[in-house]
DNA sequence: ATGGTAGCGCTGCTA
């Protein structure tokens, strides 16, 4: 309803909240001061009937959510409308159960997807194989339903560090997931379609991380990875005016604990 | 080399 009076800038954000139930106070706090128009969330860890619609509504956001309960779960909150919501890869039933890792909707004229790529755990493993299969399915889904000239943005926790400058110490990741050539090739496939890493387009520096392990004081020691990405088609990427990882959200007291991911947002001058 | 923490939910799994 705000769309007719909206400023020409659209602020789109992505945040792996690591349980929306546990993180709701921080998400509300962040919406109030960061004022994103669209927020894609991952790892909500909520069944659909548990989703806290009211707190978002009170802040002026409509929500669409796709959860399964204990694990995974993605959602989109928007104050510029949310239409044509699709949970998963297709509006049609899947032949077998599929984890809740993808949903898409049109918000203020932009097709927005919220993705939570499987972690992969280790190499080799069945989990890693499933990660690569899921990424291949994403590429197929992008090509089947979209054109490079569309206004499309994929937001989410990709669980891939695109380059060595996106991890704190490449030597520590030899043979590990998140940096392997097949995973990075899956990202490259999306880029060949015409998607652009919006944050990296603005900032060239290494160590611009979005995730830090909870353990061993990794955040305060600067041991992180840049694995939360926003991939935009060229017409949108050309409109980016600035972008930020809000590391303040990675800090917090025990009674209002942080996610292990910080929110990432960018502004589009549409 | 290992373990370190957090969330869910109650035992161990996932990250």
C-alpha cells in the first residue's frame, strides 16, 4: 500500500536469522532502524502455522513464508507489496518431499527470491552431492522462469564463498565445502546467465564477511566468510547506489542474542 | 588434531 508514495529507492535485504523464533526481537529492532523495503530471511526454523505474522504487520510488512518446522525455512517480508508468491521451485506439488529452501515473490515490481543453499558438510559426502544437485536445480529454475533482462534478485545464504578473498584464511579451507571449485562453478553458472554479485560490484576489499562461527570468538577475531549474497540481473545491478553488511547485528547480549549471520542490504535507485 | 557455540527439543542433529 506504500508503493504509490514510496521513494524511488528500494532497499532490499537478506538475513539468515538462525531461528526466527529466537531472533524475532533482533529482526524487529533491525526493521525499525534499517527500514528495508524487502527482507528475505533464511533458517526461520518455523512451521507455517507458527509464523509471527502480527509483529511484521505491526511494522508495516506483509509476509510470505515457507517453512517445515525444525530446520530450514525461508520467508520474505515486504512493505511494497508481495504478489505471485511461489513456495519452492514450483507451485505444483513435488513428487517427493523437498526441504523448505526457496521461495519467490514480486515486491514493488522486482522478482525476489529467498534461498537457503544446503551446507554440504564435508567433501566427499552425500550432503555435498545434494548441495551441488540443489544448486543445479536453482540454475535450471532461473533459466526456465526468467530472462536476463527481467528485474530479478536472488537473495540468500548461498553457503559458498565466491573467491578466496571471501574467507578469512584460504589455507584453512583447503578441501572444505563453501570454497570447492564445483560450488564456485555453480555460482559462475548463475553469473553466465546474467546475474551479478551486487555487493562485490561496489566493494573490492577482502574480508567483507557476512557469517562468523559462534564458537571460539570467531566474530571478534575476524574469522568469517562472505556467503550471504544478492545476485541481480543487469538492469537491477546498474541501479545499485550502495550496499552494507550490518555487523552490529552480529553482536548482542545473552538476552537478545545475535544470529551467526549479519544482514546484508543494498539500495536500488529505481 | 580437536573443540569451541547456538538452536531445537529432549537426544542427538544441524550448522
